[in-house]
C-alpha cells in the first residue's frame, strides 16, 4: 500500500513537471510583439502573394500539418522554422521595391529577435527534437527545394501568415494591439 | 527538374502570344478579388471590355496547397460579376486559404484565367456586427452588441468561437442634429453603457468591431438611435426627495424641542402684579413703571420662610430696589432668589454679599436714591449704619418702615435691638454718618428711618413691589420736589425715610417739624401707595401689613404727581398720629 501510494505520488509529480515543462516552452516567446510582424506582413501581402504563380504547391505544408505537432515538439519546430526563414528564405529573396524590402527587413529582424529569445529559453530547459518535429522540418525543406529558388522564396514569404498564426497559437503570445 | 520546369515555362510563355493571335480570344477579366464577411464570401470580378450577352464567366476554386482547381458550377450564369462561394469555403477559418480564378467564356471562346492576387485567408474577412440594441435605464444608455449570425455557418461555429479572444468594438455617438463624435475608446465586451451627462434628445450610435490580435478590418454597423427624455421621477430623485423631507422634519423637530426647552417661563401667579387700575394721580409725572421693577420671588422659598420672617415686610425684593439682606433667612432657610432686571436690585439673600451689594448699590445710588431702597453700607459697625437695617434675617420684625429696602448688612444685625438702637439713635447716627463716611465714596446712603415708633410697619414708603427703576424714577423727582420745597428740611422724626445724601444737606434731623414733613411724607406715602398698589393681589403674608398702612385702600398706580393728594392726607395724618 505504501509503495503504491508513493509510486502514485511520484507519477503525479512527474506529470505535473512535464506539463509545466511543456507550458514553459510554450511561453518562451511571450514578449514578442507578433502583432507588429503581422501588420507588416499585411502591407506587403498583396504584392508578394501576387507573384506566387503556383497556388497548388505549398512550402510550409498546410496548417493542418502544423497543427498536428504536439506541444512537446513545438519548441523544436519553432526553432527549426525560424532558422529556415532566416537562413534560407530571407537570403534567397531579392526584392526590388524598397518599400516592400523595408517591410521584409523588419520581419526578418523580428525573427532574429525571436530566435534569441527562444535560445535563452532553451538554455534553461533542453529543447529536444522528437521524431515528428524532425519529419516536419524535413518536409518543409524538401518542398522548398522542389521549386525554383526565387519562386520558392516568394512562396515562402507569401506563407508567412501561416507561420505567424501557428506561432500565435502554440506560444500563447500576447499581442499588443 | 527545375531546369525542365523552366523550359516548359518558357515554352508556354512563347506560345501565349500565339494563342492570342487567334484574334477572337476573349480577354480575361481584369481583376478578381474576394469580398468576404463572416461566412459570407463573395468573389467579385470586373467584366471584360467587350462583353456580349452570351458571355459568362467560369469560376474555379483552389484550396491552397492541397487540391487542384475545382470548377464552381453555381457561378455559371450570364453577365454575373460576382459569385457567392461561402458554401465551398466553409473551411476558410481553419485552413491556409483559397485561391480563385475566373475567366470569360462565350459560345465559342474562353479567356484566360485571372487569379486572385492574394491567397484568400481568414485575414481577408471584414469584420461586421450583427446588430446593436439600445435601452435606457435611469438616464443611461445600455447597449448590447450582437455578433453576426450567418445562415451558412456550420452548426456550432460562431463568431465568438472563431475569434475567441481580443474582440473589440469602437463606438461613435452623435446627437441627432450634429455629426458623429468618435470616442476613441474600444470596448472589450459586447455590453456597454453610455453616460449622456444629463442631455436630452435623440442619440445615434454605431459600432465597428475589430480583433486586436489580428489585422482584419472592420466595418461600421448601421446607426441605432434612441431618444432620451428628462426623467423627473427617477429612483434617485425620489430617494433624494424623501431624504430631504425627513431631514427637514428632523430639523424642525429639533428646533421645536429647543424652543420648548428654552421657552420663556411664566412667572408664578403669585408674583404677577396686576396693573393699577383707575388710580390716577393726575399723572403729570409719569413715574417709571413699577412693573419694570418687579422682582419675582420664588414662591416656594418664600413659603419656607419662618413665620417670623413672614411677618416682615422686609422681604425686600419687591421693594423698589431695596437690596434686601436677610442673613437670618439665609441661615435658616433657603434664600429667596430674586430675579430682576436691575443688577443692583438683584440681590440674593445672603450675608456674604453685603459688600457686593454695597458696591452695586452705591453705584446705582445715583439712580435709586429715594424710595428708600438700596441701602448698602459697607460699614461694618452696625452703629454706623443707618438704621436701615431692617435685615429681615436678623430681625424678623417687620420694620415699621414699609419694610423695604433692606440694607445689606453683612454683620447681620441681631435684631430688633439693633433697630431699636437704630431707632433710638436716629439722629446721632445720622450725624455721624456724614461725618464718618466720605461723601464722595458713598453717594447715597439710603434712608434714615426717622421716627420709628413701636409700630414698625407704619410707613410704607418705598414700598414693596417697587423696583429700583421706580425708585430711580421717583428718586430724582423726589429730590426735585425736595428741592422745590422751600424751607423743607427733613424732620427728624419723619415717618418715612429721610434720604441721606451726603451731598445734600438733607438729612436726618430729628427735629423736623412734622408739618413740614408732611409733604415729603406725603410723597412717600404716595410712593407707598403706589407701591402698595403694585402689590395688588400678591399673596405675600405681609399684605396685612400693607393693609395696616392703608396700602390696599389706595388704588394702584404710580405716583402721578407729587401734588398733595387729599386722599393720602388722612393716611399721613394717621401715620403721624400713630407715632
């Protein structure tokens, strides 16, 4: 009896810690001003999405795919996607129009800031990448590779709203209006 | 693979001008766009330039990244420039978005596709409000915002369920004739209340929704108007009114209570003197009113006086300003408390007050000279005192005087003996007095009782009920009279009192002829009479004394004049005879 009760207690504690852990990861990006990024994107959305000539192809997969990611993998997937955009999409895109370029640059800087915030959060707790997170990351990279670089970059930029919506949902970011 | 794609693209692009070269190729619609509200997604397009009657448009829809293009048959109608795609885009709020494309088709040809510029996603939905309901409560406008409730929405999907957080509404108000004023404040809830700060009239309100975490645009709702009328019978007004009534009632009660507590108490009937009726001494000299000088005595205390004292007429407050000093009373009984207007006259009975009385009396002596009152001597030795001391206390003998003006003798004379000595020593003390005392210091010494026979209650000069005011009035007159009288000199054995005035040569010779004394005595008797009349129906025990003096016989009235009165003459003669 005593052993059972002790084991139950331990299990409960572990569960609590796990939930706390996952939630803590979800709260890593709380201080980010997502609304600013979303507004910037809305201003260039028309211009960028108009250049996307392949509507039946997607890079970031669909929202459903991203929605299927479990809370434990959120940290890994967020980290990977931020790296994808900063390292590949923003670098590959060549924007001729200065106004649009300005907005894209502001979005890119925000992503850099988010990366740093996430890194600080991760140093306290280890951000393990599960199998599913790894799979999703790989699929995205493959989709990007299937298209021509410029088209892929344009398409990825056009899908920023999907990425931002996913971050909103999974990181409980409080956006300041 | 990329290379292949690029080659294909190039080929297609090169081929396109060729296809255009067919000539009858229809132009594609210039632009296609979505106009969407909550579960009301409408695709719009602009018509082709040369539109014929048989031209119709085809619409295809694509779910972004998932499906191929799907034709929408419901939109295949002639000359329609919009199409409702809500039914096929129900999943808009949970998906990445849609793309739609339109082309013009006529009988023989079809144009190229024109695709929507942007990916149609939830970001493109314009937010609207279903309805706004306004109510008025107590001068407040209460509003309730109803979100849109479209028919096409699937079961269980509502505006609140999709946009669960950060719903906000901006309000614009206007008073009917004027323009809209924007509050620049955002409501976080669907229920709101507006303060109109007492204004009356018609108010119109419109609302614009938004989601603070999203970039969706909002659309102003329709105007809802409500008219405010001035309400007089609001709950607050009624409560205030009743509170006011209660407060005023309470205040009135308090005030009434206060007045009742401080009400002017009536004098006991004993102390009320009826005015003298009919007795008219040819009033050419209006004497000061005796009624001013009434010193009401506490009847109860009066009753406690020992019978001896009662017999005295010396209970002197009723005198015209005699300061009565009744030390014996004080020792035996509670004192009479005299209340009167005149401070000097208000001598409480008490031995201790002799010096004070003396002061006051002396101060007022100028006024209350005659009427034999206020004697106050400060002198300690009874011998030096003018005989005045009829202190009741000591004496219990009603003095033969009108028993009035008790002199305040702190020594407290023993009694009759003193008086007797006083009596006997009328002249010597009199003579002594002016010599001994400083005339300047003592203005008035009161009256020397002249001839005091065995009877003591003989004269009534300076009678009861007179007040110092009366005496004041009479005094000067008296003095005047005295002055007027030629050859008058106060007889030593006068029945009444000789005014002792150090300044004047009056006093107290015992040998004054009675005849000459008549007039002053006359006047004094008049005084007595008047004072007696004032007594009226008082219950004082010594009324019988007054009777003996003949006071009762005389009707009341102030001394009208000092003219000799035939009525009084017999009395005087009687007095004289008594002696």
